[in-house]
């Protein structure tokens, strides 16, 4: 058996020489971005949004019986 090397010097020259910390955002930066909107962390705001989406979905289900059937099937498989 003969094994060949997979190393290719031409690929090495194409790799960026940036430091990983320059390419990947730090955790601190991500936390700052997510904490800009305090209402997202508020449980009551989340409950309100879920309630609104639920009532919108119920309205759509009343208008379209096929959609109601799909959701009923999804709910039954969820259990």
C-alpha cells in the first residue's frame, strides 16, 4: 500500500493570519448586544407576546380548517 500526504503548501498561504479573537466575537460583546433590550428579559413581556401569537394562531385556525387539522396532528404527536 502507498499512502500520500494530504498536506498542500498552497493552501497554507491562503489561510488568513488573523488571530481567532479578532475573528470571533467575544462573549462580552455578545452579552452587550443581547442586553440592549431589557423587555426581552422580562417574563411578563414574553408571556404577553406568546399570548398574542396564540390568539393570532387561533384566528388563523378558525379561518382555515386544513391548518387546524395540521396543528391538531402536530399537537397529538407532541404528547
